[in-house]
C-alpha cells in the first residue's frame, strides 16, 4: 500500500471521520528490540506524532487524540519518569511550536495538576496560544485514566449541586475532559495488544477499534493510512 491512502480523493472526503484516538504502545519493547535505552524508545515514538497529525489534518479529521502518558506510566521507575518529563519539556515544546504554525489547536486531557508547575504552565500556555486555531484539534492525554476522568467529572457535577434527577449522559459528557468534542469514530492501538487500557472509557462505547502489531516507533503514515482504509470498510450500527 502506498504512502497515500488507497482511496480516491473523493472517497477520502466522504469518510465520516471526526475523531481518531491513538494508543501509542510499544516504545519500550522497540527500545529493547534495537538495544536502545527506554528513553531513546520514547523519544523515537515522539517523532511519529507530527507526520500523523499532518496526515490527519490533510484528511480533514477534526480531532486527533494521543494517549501520551497514563496515570500508570507516572509510577514507573524514577529514571524513566524523569526521562519522560524531560521529553515533555524539550521535544514536545518544539513539536507544539511546529504544529501551531499549521493551524493546529492543542487540548490536554487528564489531571495535569500531577505535573511539575513549569509543565502545567507550558500545557496551559499551549492551549491558550492555539485557542483561535481552526484546524485539527490535537488532544494529548497526560496523567490520564478513563476511570479517573469519570470520577473527576462526577466530582464536578456534585460540586455544582446538581440534583440526581438532572444527571444524564449529556451532563456527564459535558463534564469530561473532551467536553464539546465528538466521541472517537476510530481508536488505533499499536504494539499488538488488544485492549484499551482505560483509554477514553466513556467516549469509546461505539468506536471502531483497530489493533496493529506494529510497535509505535515504527508506526508510519503508511500504517496510519492502513487503519483509515480499514475504517472505511466498516459498517457502523451503533448497537442498532
């Protein structure tokens, strides 16, 4: 399959893709496979984001979400966590600068209060600076867990004094980290493992799920195209 999606431009425009979410799995296994350090594996994985964002924007996808750091990732070894934070401070700042020049809007999912103050400031600044952009929204899920998101949403609802009778799906959705965004049409998980690992637990109830055996650092635009092509062949019934 070529670098371009094997569909005509007309068919590409007809694909009803509003939101694609990715689980970027396989950085550490890739590092071990190629005799690299774990941080080299994470940094190589970071390089896959920019080309996939550009391809998604080219396809007219409204929202692209990357499962960047789960809550579980933050309790790994002190050395690995320090390396991940270092990548966020340097490489992701550069990435955000590059993509903001291309009409990309940034939004952060998860409990970013768990990060050091300087990173919290960087995340909020990226959201503020890109707020008026009109292209693809890129969500980075950081210190994220699906159950944690639902708990935080419920706490917000309780804090507002909303009565039990008024609690419904719409209210819950409006208190999630993805408020105002469409639910994912497609979830792509790399690395050969067939589970979602607490990713967008509320939002993915009717998402199509594509599992790729390719480790994330090897997940090219061509592999992304394969996932999009696979999605174009599905018949979505939403349980009906």
